[in-house]
C-alpha cells in the first residue's frame, strides 16, 4: 500500500490536519503516521489513537497495514 | 472449560496490569511488544503478559472485546490504556508510573506469563 492511499484516508477523517505518513521499511506495510488536528483537542491519547485506528480500519482489518505507529497532537 | 473470550476477559478484569503481546517477555517476537514491555518495566508495573501467537483466535477475540486492532494491548485495572506508542509516550512523560501507582496502590515489580487454554 502506498503512503498516499493512507494519507488520503487520513485527510478524509482529519480535514485540515497536518498529516505525515512514513513507510518505515519501504515494504508498504509498516507505517508511521503523525497527525496534528483539532479533532484531538481535549481528548485523552487513547481516544486520539482510536480515531486514527477508525480512519484506517479497512487496511488494518485486511492486513494491508501490518504495523502502524501513531503519533497524534491536538492544535489547542 | 471457559471459552477463550471468557478467559481473556477474566485476565483483563483480574490482572492489575495485563499486556497482550507477540511472544513472551523473555523472547518478544515483535519490536512493538518489546517497546510496550520495556515501558511497563520502567514504570515499575507488575506485568502479566499473554502471548497471542499460539492461536490466531486469541487476537480475534481480544480485538472484538477491546475494539483495538493492533498488538500489543496494555490494560491497567481492566482499562485499555493503548498500544506500544501510547504506553511509551506515557512512560516518557512519567504519567504511566503515576497512573499505575494510583490504580494499584503499593505494589511490587514482577513479570509473569499467563497461558490461555486453547483446544
């Protein structure tokens, strides 16, 4: 899976967010995503990461994403 | 014998700190499982580790319960606190130790492995 596919999914869920997707191994299945979005404002980390997991639910469920590292930050 | 889901639920509900990992604390089979274990160890937690690798149904049932798609998964007093990234972040900021101290009171640092019965 290409990083831009993941970026598109994240863009849809976090419009206007600052989104970075890195293919950690070059193999298209280990990703680091970094997102700064107002959607995270006031939420505990677990809820922030749940939003990211939900945005990428399909590729996570079918195994396209083998490993996902998440870093999130609110804008407030 | 109780079902796999009941066993998983029991571990989560009764272990002060439960971490579902790939492999064992002695031989983690995944870098992220190792990261979560290290963060828990550094925060002084009594760790109960459960290997999800012996049977794919363990992970399926766990994710159905927790609604968290990836491994590892860390639970403190029955509550999912997150995967490797959150556990590491909370350890780095010192929040993990505070959370564990508050949730458990006085405790000693231990590492145990719990094997689920799969038929």
